[in-house]
């Protein structure tokens, strides 16, 4: 089926719902990638992976189907706060900041966009928030662990009007299964808004099948693996060293828990960030995004596996969000795991770390840059010399360690106005080449 035909078929599913990115030194999990400009590709990159899929696909679609504006609004769902969306001016860069929620799911996209399928078991196995600063100079991508126990926000089934009330102590990845046939995405958005205090007027879901299709189109992604990965559950068996992953192997890598680190969802998030960094390098060094045939293939694969909020589904919105990232440097793109701690009631679950989450939420709300110079690696990582965690900032810019310093001081804005996150956070910038640690 051609791209245009795909769009026409999906037009009938368009719906209106009222509810709802320095030098290279590779280390396990952390390394560095040379500075590059023009990373409006981040909006493409963030989302081609299962965890990171919707944003990149959105902009790829914008480029490939700019002439199909009348039919691109397929698989869309309206968010309840779309009145908060800034006005676009001549399809240039969007004015002000952007909050966009990215959801990766095993759920078939037609389950979310057509009638007759049961979505009660739908899971948002990947939930990521993309925050673009007001000045378009900084980007934050926040991953929310799927096993986080949270209070679910109220949401509404747009077809029946049934209200799903607030519920306490629920696993985050069950939010997509609420809200009826087409309201699940709105329920995820409402819950993340409640967790962060932010308004999120853009959102989208991509299926894991879409990830496999799109990685095959670009010829795979090279990832670094510091220890072999042997996961019989996902049928993923990879030796140490650089591996080229595409199709089902890429999908298995993004989904594996048992094969990396300590087997937790937190370790999986770390591997997903490894993949994202490798994908950035692939996109920017191979001319992938300047090849119209490749772009067309990516767009076609994406459109068949995406479900977007109404505003995000507009070509003008896609292009304007992408253009907002044109001047962003890789070291200004922060990838972070939302701060969590072990659940005292269940060793297999985590809960929001209230102290650290307040720091992050306040920084995002105030639109201040995030300084990761103090931030450590994920629990599953080791440094190049095997000594454990390494800070993610460039050595030349890392703040010196002062044992006598007040720990609270690390959360204060630095001289440049950035919020210096404490070492209890884990993450990296897009300027890092990282290695996944198998178990």
C-alpha cells in the first residue's frame, strides 16, 4: 500500500476526543560524541525506537508527506487542553516551549483507533516526556519507569462519557488500558500531568511493530555492548562489542529486561538510552535524513504504526516542533530517568522519589536548563575502568567534589541559570556514546 493510500485508509479513523536534543571516549553506559549542530533531527530520533519512537517519526512524516496535508490527520486523538497549544506563525519554529508525551506499547494501533477491539489490557510499557525549552536551546527527555506505583488521574471515555475516577497505588503502565476504546492515551497524559504538574498538549503512541519496521528501513543501528546479552525470554543473544541491530533484534534489545543489568525496568531504560545515542549518530552521520527514499520508507512505516493526538497529527505542528530544534546542541539534550525509589511494600515495584521529583518538576516548570555534571549512571553500569558510576558531564566542566558542601547546594541554579541535578539522578546527554551492560 502506498503512503497516500495508507493515509487515506487511516483518515476514516481520525477522531475527536475531548479528554484527552565533544570528543569520543566509549565507556560502558557512558562516553562522548563530537559536537554537532542542527539537531532538529532529535525530534525524529527520539521516537523511532520503541521507547523513543513517536517524536522522530512525527517529523519524518512531516517531511515525507508535506504535500498530503489534507490526509495526514490519521490516527489522531484530541487532548482536553489543546487550547494551551501556542499559535503557529508561517509554519516556522513553534513559539515557546513544547511538552510532548511519547508512549510505546505492544497494543496494536488499530485497537486505539477503530472500534471493536478490547483495550482493557493495553499497556504503556514506555512512557517518555519530551520537554523543549521556551528558547529552543535545551531539550529534556524524561523516562518514567513502567513499574512505578502512582495515583491515576481522572479521565473520561470520549465515546460514552464514562468517567474513570482517580485511583491510588496503581502501576503506571496500566494507564493506557483506562478511558475506554479511544481514551487511553488521554488517561496516560492526565496521569503524567498529575505527576509532573506540567500541561502536555501533544501526545502519541507507537507500536513496537513500528519500531522493527523503521529500524529495518535505515539499515539498523550500531550499539555498544560491554558484556554479552543472553535473554531466552526475548530470544536475544548478543556478544560483547559493537552490534548492528535492526528489525526484530532491535525490538528485542529495546524490550529486554532479563538480559541487561539487574533485570529491572530501570536497567531497560538505561539500554534504551544507549540505543537512542547510537541512533542519533546513525541519523546524523549516514545522511539518512537527506535520502528521500529512506524518508519515504520511514514515513510509511511510521504512519501504519502510530496513533497521535489531533494537534500532533497536523503537518504544521510536526514541522514547527521539528524546526524548534534546529539550533540545539547534542550536549543540551538531556535524557533522564524520572526519580524513583524502591517501593517499601513491594520489592518488584518503585515509587516516586518525592524530594528528587520536586527538584526536577520545579526545573521543568521554570524552564531552566538541566546540568547533569553531578548525575551518575544507571545501577547496571560500570565505568570504563570498572570502578562503577561515572558522571555524565564533560570532565572539563564537571564541578569539583567538596565533601563539606551542603548536598542541597547541588540543586541550586548555577551561574548560567541551570539547575544542577544531584548525584541521586541517573541519565546522560545526547553527546554521549554509551554501552549496554548485559548480565
